[in-house]
């Protein structure tokens, strides 16, 4: 804007010069965010096998946060503190690790709204909600009757639901059967989870589907509002050597679910209640006591498609499709095809017409299979090899990643032709455009995330960070701007203008609102309480000391709970807490919050503890001692800071 205005007041000769430099702005200028300036977008990249979610600024590519979700995180005590441990509970016990694939921002009217971001866990099927006021995980729901929760966590346009699909079919309900009985015993489920209220995630229903692998999903919008689409592969139902046995058929299916119809069937009682067990973990009061709780759920509602006509159709799709992506208008459904040489595009309106006309070529378990020719909008000719995933720029173009040929293609999808292509280095998986799977993409940038890094960074031994590559897509041709080092293996990502998130972020937790049962709101209230062999230490931190910082009377055999309240009320002043020999992690306590670390000292002695976060010029002085006496010793509890020791009552 500013540049244009300037053009009006300078000479014609300079106009030509300026205009051309404006167009030729170098990649370095396009990604340079000067010190002290902020990025335009938040980008959220899944961590893959790191189990976390990484937050980057775009266009700079600066890593600005790692949000622990499904893996413990010693850096801040996530999964180690008593307050956060319940988040990682499952029907298989406490699980310290997960595999995250697909983050998805909450939406209002099909547009990301910056309230929450959801992400799936593939290995022990779960979904999580991250609050974007605090950038922390506040809720995790386990998904029963599932194996490999991959087609997840995609949202419907008003975050009515997030959806989930089984990558690995399993016996449902689980039972001890020969693996070779796959075809008769194994099934998949497509799950709809109520997600519009924090702390209230709930499985609304599951749809029982044939035993295929359900890979990816996206939900419809606009005219296709009320529908979600899932790719499947292994319709051959192989249970061994899938690389050959699951690649026999020319076409697999996209499962098209009418979730409005499913809601009717639930209302009409056309479902089964299945006994099962799964965990719902959440923080009921994220600005109060901030303590996570676990609830065990015992049943789910299951819809069987042949008993709920119209809930599910199969769309034949070539060949072992991977991604399924719905364009901003909601009409075009683009599938990947890992082994396909064309890029198939289905038409939603043609699908509806085919359903009306009963234009079926067969059925499986009462699920009609639509005629491919009747639903196909077109097949983009000569796209590339191994098309996987597609995002949209909102200007009529689709960008598809091609794994085998390591490139991104730009497709004018209404005209069904490739208009640009750019190499990626190397073996690209997902790609991401800000808002690129929503009804109103912001466009501007494209971030393909590659599986192989090779020569992009100075070597770091056998393992290299994955590389994401930022492209400018505002012009006619894609322009590579920069390489970004990624944590773990990002699969999918999301991005949103910072202006939709930053103003809502919290700077502190108000000490006033902290109603943790072991909160200590002032140094005067600090104390040590023994209850049998459990010792509760009510401790405060403030620059630059702990209260109490000397504690005696602990004995071998005790379980010691350090309940540490950070009584600071300033932004960005956490204190850390670590004690010698503790078998867990540190605590990193935000202003106004209480966190609890459990310690079981094993040997008599005097144990130092200290603040781990360099919080002031006197941070190195922020330390203390705990005296541990032998089991049965007659040492009484005493504690204090800088004064006479108090005695516990
Ligand atoms: Cu293609 Cu898990 Cu979405 Cu990896 S998935 S790339
Ligand atoms: Cu508190 Cu360092």
C-alpha cells in the first residue's frame, strides 16, 4: 500500500525501477522479521514421533514454543507434576509418549477462530485440545474401538465435532482371535467427538465400518456441510505384507459420512450401546486450581450403516488414496493417490445426484458404492508421482504435495490442469497454507514438510532434523524462500494470523483465582505438614528465594510433596524447582500457579534444591536444603527462610 502511494509522487523513471524492485524483493527480505518485530502468522506443526506440537512464527520460521501434548516434557514438568499426570492416563495406564499427526484449529463458519487447536494421537488412539490463551493442553480423550487413530483430528465447520478414523482395523470389541481371521473379525470405526465446549469432549457416536485402513479425513463445508470424507486403503483386507497385498485393487474408497443423518439415527434410537472403557482427562478449571482429572467412560453409541440408511456411501477412488481435501467452496473433493498417476477430483453435487439416482455399482455391508464416473469431476492429467495432500489458496488454486517426485504442483482445479510446479528437498509429505483447508484461506505462504533433509543443513550425524520449506505463493509462480528446521516429524500443520490469537493470550495466572488445595498465597502461609509418612510442603517462590528454604525432619521412607506456588504476578517470570535425586523432572511454575513434585528420598543426607530458571541477578542464590534423616529417627519437622526455624504442629 505504502509503496503504491509513494509511486504517485516520484518520477516516471523511478516508478519503473521501484516497481521492478518491489516484484524482485529477495527471498531474504520476504522472510526477514527485524529484531523486536513480530511475525504475521502463528504456525502449528505436529511433532510426529515427538508427540508434541511446535509453534513457529511465519514468515521468519523462528521456533517460538513447543507445546507438550502426548509426550512427557521434562522441560516444564508436563506429565511429571501431580497436576498434569492425569492428562496422560488411558485404559492402558499412564502413557508417557504419543505420535501426533494432524493439528486442526477450531473453526466458526468454516474459518479458523483461534480459540483452540486439536491434535490426534496415532498409537494409543486419542485426541487433545490445546487452549490458545495459554498454549497448553487442557483436555485429552481416548478413543475406544480404534487402532491407529490417523484420520483425525479434523473439525466440522463450527467445531461441532472433531472426527477420528481407525487406520488399523482391529477386532471390535477387542478379543483374542487368529490374525488370519481378519476378514471376518476385524472392523474399523469412524468417530464423532463433541468438541465445542472445553472440558466436555464426548464421543457422540461411532460408525462401524468394514475392516479397511482409514487414512485421512476432511469435513465438508458450504454445500457439503453435514458431511465428512475419509480415505481408505487396504480394501483388499490384507493382514500381512500390505505393501504388496494392499495394492492389488485399482481403486479403494473414500467413505462419505452424512453426520446430520447420523444425528437423526441417534435421535431415533437406531444405535447400539457398546460396553468398553476409555479415559477422558481434562483440567476443569484452567485458571483456578489448574489440576487435571481423569474420568473413566464405560460405553459408546455405535451406528451400524445398514441400520441407518443414508449415513454412509463409498466413493471409488484410485489407488490407495492418502489425503482427502475439500476446497473452500465445499464442492470439490481432491484425493491423493500414493500409487496413482492421476489426481482424482470428485464433485460433491454429482455425488448427491448419484445418491438420488441410486447410481450404485454394488454394496459392502449395506453401504452403497457409487459409480466412479458419476461422481468424478475430473482427473488432473500428468500431475506427478505419489500425490499425497492438497491445500488451497482461496484464489482457485490447489497445491498438492508429491512424495515420489519430490515436488509441489499448483493446480487450477476447476480447469483441471497443472499450472506450476516447484521441486521440494526432499520427499514431501503434508503441506500447509494458512487457512488452507478452511472456507477462507489466507494464502500467501506455502509450507511443504519434507521427510528427507540430506544436504539442507550442516550435518549432525546420522539423524537430521526434518526440513520444512517456505514458499511465497502470492505471485503466479511459487518461490522458495527459506528452509526451516523442524522438531520430530511434522505431518500436518495449521497457521492463523497472529492478530486472531495474540490479543487473547494470558500473561499470568491470577493468584487471587488460584484455589489449588495446596496453594500458598503468601510467605507467612508457607508450612510443612506431616501426615503419617506423607509430608506436604507448602512452598512459595518469588525473586529470589523459596519459602521455606531450609527443611528438616524428613525421613527415609517418606513421600514428600513439594507444592510450589509462584507468587509473582509479572509476565514471563516463571521459577523452576528441582531437587537432587528426584526421579522425575523439574517443575516450571508460572506466575500465580501451584505445581506439585513428588520426591521419595532413599538415603539420609542433606539435599539441595534450587530454581532452574534464571529469574533475576540473584537467581544463583535461589536455593535451599532438605535434611533427610534415617527411617525412625527422632528429628522433628522444622522449616524456615532467613529466620528462626518454625516447628510443625
Ligand atoms: Cu501424510 Cu500421518 Cu497425514 Cu504423515 S500423514 S505425511
Ligand atoms: Cu527463580 Cu531462578
